[in-house]
C-alpha cells in the first residue's frame, strides 16, 4: 500500500505525485524544509517548526505557501491517512515553478510538498550503542541558520562517514566544530554541557532548544561556545540532537573512544527527559 502525500493542494498516492520540471527547488535548490517528529500519532513541537519555517522563508524572501493553520491541518490529515504512529512528517517549500533564471520570478506561487516516513525513533539501536563519527571540513554555504534543501554537502559528509566505516561526521571550520551533517553537536566535560552558540554558522535546532531548556531545568550547567575536535576527543562524553535522533550519544571520534565506549550518563538522562516531556506535550 502506497503512502498518501500532499502536493500543491492535492492529496495523492505517492506514485501519482508530480512536480514541474521548472520547479526552482529542482533547478536551483531554491527552497526550505522542516521535519516534525511523530510519537503516538502526535506531533512534537509543531509550533517551533512553524516558527523556524517562517524565519527561513523570510530570510529568503519567499512567500508562505499556506497559513500555519492550513499547514497544520495537512500534517494531521497525512498522519491520519497514513496511520502514522511513530516517524516523521517532511515539509518542503520552494519558490515555485518558472523559467530557469537566477533572478527570482515575480507572481509565482510557492510550492508545498509534504510526506510521511515511518521510523523507529524511540527504540533506535543507536540510542543504546551510541554512534561513531569522523571529523571532516565544513564546505557548506555561510547561512546554515536557514534550513534550506541544499543538502549535497551533508550527503557527501554522510558518505564519507560510511566509507570510513562509521555512523556520521562532525563538520569543522576554522579549527572548531560547527555541527553534525544533520544534527547539533555537544560535548560534556567536568559535568558541563558544551555546544556551539547560535549564529549563521549553525542551524537553530528545535530539538537543541528543547534539550538545552530541559538540561537547565535539571540544574545541569550549559556553556554555549565553540569547541575543537581535539577538545571533543578528550571529553567525558559527547552527543548529538535532532528531530530524527532526539538525543544520541557519540562514543568515538576519529578513532578515539570516549569514556568506556558506551553512552554517557548525561546524554542518557537528557534522552529520558526529552522523551518524557515530548510525550506529555505532543499535540
């Protein structure tokens, strides 16, 4: 049975879904996206995703395709139609379809595509074992705070990690870690949680924001500053956060095992708190 997807006003079977060959997302990667986690058929922090979507659209001078309420209704219909209990809803907005030109077209309606994806979020094997990573140069453009669909560089990073026989990669620029290929990066040293401060260099993760709030509420010390790979390799523990991984420990960096090679206590506790709070507040 195929999924029901949403394309520009229509709910369609996935095999019947089509977009124009002139869509600027296809031609120019001229678009943005969001990913909302689903637990128990309910959405985690939907309002946060909509706020970030609005900011991304504004930064690129791109018109919203629908109102937030209409986008929420589409999310709920896709969850219902696909009987999605645990997984993700992907949303992608592009500037629309127009003759190929570097100049933005005028009078073109933005395109909206949405689909669901089943994923084991709560019992993912990596949550128990942790992940191994390598460090690679950050070759992305300078506005990583905008969640664009320009994902070739992160894909190359994932492939570099796969070729190295590990799970993922952390990106390094000017000697410091920016973030992971698709997640925010953290280390723990002397009980302090250290993560890069917000700037155009990194994405303001929705999961990041929630996890840091929960950490502070639990009386954990949070320091927002840059850190090096060398510092990370000598940390007590490390972890990543994202909508797909929640809080997942990093147990090895560039061949250096952290601690005893198993998920550390702070990351484990933060994952527990995050899951508990998310289940309570999902809508």
